[in-house]
């Protein structure tokens, strides 16, 4: 019964956040004439919808973290459903609040008719470096293709939130997410040497010499500061505050332009009952 109640509360978190996201998007659209959720990159990548779907599923994420709800296919379904629902809620709230000559449009036509009209009569504006350079005019039936792209964007945003939640270490015994207690970064530009050191580091973990591995990372795998280096290794330590089980995450990243891209082949994650030493900072 306890877990059913938690599921209901987490679902409520998601629904409330979805509604708040909808209201904010509508306020922005009404105040500034800009429908952020309709923002497209290169005509077919619905970046606005993806981000909006990500935010709309944020309530579900927060609720799951607070109540320790484990990532599951049900959570994935709910997050995606909440995100997609945000798309339709945006149009439905517009539908019930629009007036024509003092009369609610909802008293005159059905929601399906309203949605069909809006989608067929929408247009896409083009901009370059922040300046408008043209418009498609009314899209007609192609408006439905745009709507499908936006719905997919909202769904992707919800799925991204779920997969990020799934990446977080979870204590099966205590049904809660582990708390991050430390983070240690080291930087280098010697790729060949780093590959060998990662193997040595992994060997220490295989031998369950976890704190030796942490010290090896601190002393042998690079320097503290990043300027001039394009490779980074990172250790994140977490602990379950209830049972005390520890978790160690390790991965390497490569600097590409101005951001760090994780190298998936280097990722290591291990649970241990050994109390891990505190690393540089949390």
C-alpha cells in the first residue's frame, strides 16, 4: 500500500509540473508572440518541444528522487505520456480560454475542429543569427507533419529525463537513490599513457582495492587544472544514507570545442560495502 501511494504522489508531481510548464509556455507565447515549443532547428529537429518535454517530465523526476521510485517501464511510459500530454494541454487551454466577440470559442466549435484549424493555418518563420528572413505562409496539411514532429520532440524530452534518472545509482534494498558525496577530476593530454593507466585503475577495482584505485587516480592520472588539456577522467562517489552501501563511478571525457563528451567505453560503475575515501570535492 505504501508503494502504491508513493506511485500516486510521484504521478501527481509529474502532472502538476506538466501543467505548470504548459502555463509558462502559454504566458511566453501570449506576452512575446513566440511559441517556444514550436522552435525547430533545420526545419525538422523540434528542439523547443524536446526541451519543453524534458521540463514537463521534471516533476516526475523530482518525485522519483524524493520517494525513491525505481526507474521502470511504467515510469518511462508515464514520463513520455506526461510530456506528450503537455503538447495537447497547450492547445486545449488555448481552446477553452479564447473568446470571439465575447463568446467562448469552445461553445462554437469542438476541440478537434479547433485543433485542425490551428494546425492547417500555422506557418513557419525562418531566422538567421536572430533576424527573421522569411516565412512559409500557411502550411495546410503539412501542419500535421509539424505537429507530429513536435509530439515526437515532447516524447523525446520525457525519455531523456527517464534515461538520466536510470543512470543514477539506486539501492535495491532501501529503495532509494544514492547521495553524491565526492567528485575527483584529473586532466591530461597524453592519450596513450592514459589508456594504460585506465587499465591499471580498472585492475585495482577488479581486485576490490577501491580506495587504492581512488588514490591511484588522484596521483597518477593527471593534474588538477584543465587549461591546455583535452582529456579528463572523473570519479564520483555516492552512498546510500540508509544502509551505507557505497558506489563508485568512473569515466573519461574528451574536450570537443567547448564541451566535454564522455567516452562510453571507459565507464565503470561498482557497488561496494567498503567505505570509500572522500575525494577532492562534492
